[in-house]
C-alpha cells in the first residue's frame, strides 16, 4: 500500500477516535468534514483520467491533484480573515517555487534505496516551507499540498514552452504520496510549534499574574 494511503488511514483513525479534535478545531473543520476529505483523497488516488492528448499528454490523478486543488480553494474561501486568505495564497506560491527549484537540483526519479526516495525529500521540504510561509494550521496544510501540485504544473508549462512532448501525470504515482505527506507534515509542524509557543506564553502570563498578586514572591529565599 502506498505510503500516502497509509498516512491517510492513520489520520482517519485519529479523527474517528477524536484524537485530532484540536487540530481540526483550529482549521475550522468538523470531524465529518475531515473524514469526508480524507476518504475523498484515498478513493481519488485510484482514479486517473486523460485531460489532454495534444500538444502533450496530460493525465490527472483525482486524489493527488483534483481533490487537493478543490480542497485548497474551499479552505481559502472559508478562511477566517482576508489576511489568512492572502497568507495562504502566498504560501502556496512560495512552497511551489521552493519545490520547483529543488527539482532542478535533485532528480525526481526514485532510487533503489527507499529511504533516499526523492519524493520523501520533496515532501519534507514542502511541509517545512509550507509551515514557515503559512504559519497557521490551515494555511500550512494548503501550502504543503498545493506546493507540490503547483511545482508539477510549472514543470508542465516549462515542457510546453520548450516544445518537449513529455507525458505529464499530475498527482499520480509517487506524487500522490508526496502531496499527502507534505500536507500532513506541514499541519503537524504548525500544531507542535503552535502548541509549544502557546504553552510558553501561558506560562509567562501565569508567572506575571503570580508576581502581581505577590510582589515579594520573587524575592523569597534570597535573604
């Protein structure tokens, strides 16, 4: 079973048992919406169709391209503020540019060593860049997934301009794994870092409040 599908199944279990409630709440998603999205990604990964035959052959995987694009549009449209919408959109292009540039350095073809598979490298970079540029859980998730799709579209455009009749498969094969892993990694990073920052802020506020209530507390034990 593809790594991306395994990751989605794990995510489904976490959502079903309520273990991802905090993350979904921050992304303004209900458990039912999250389950439908995850199931759509899994089912869509088995569906391919040919979109173009000339001037290049373009095949599209529903789970690796169509669902992420539709999901990104929906999440951006339902964002809480115009600022988050702009930030999420910018994060997509920043992540896409990073992956496109990385693909010029690292060959996208898989190697014999599964631990050195370029798709994992791309997923890791997309996840990190998606988080750093998106910041929020929602924007990070969108940027992580869509960055990979956008980089594929950029490569297809480059082939068209150069007159290279290469077959392009958006979201297919290992790209599906990369899209899913990038999105999940980005939102996990946003949750871990965000939760850590919030804990530090709460601790600082509690200490400040305690100091205001008892001004002599900080001096206890010093004499």
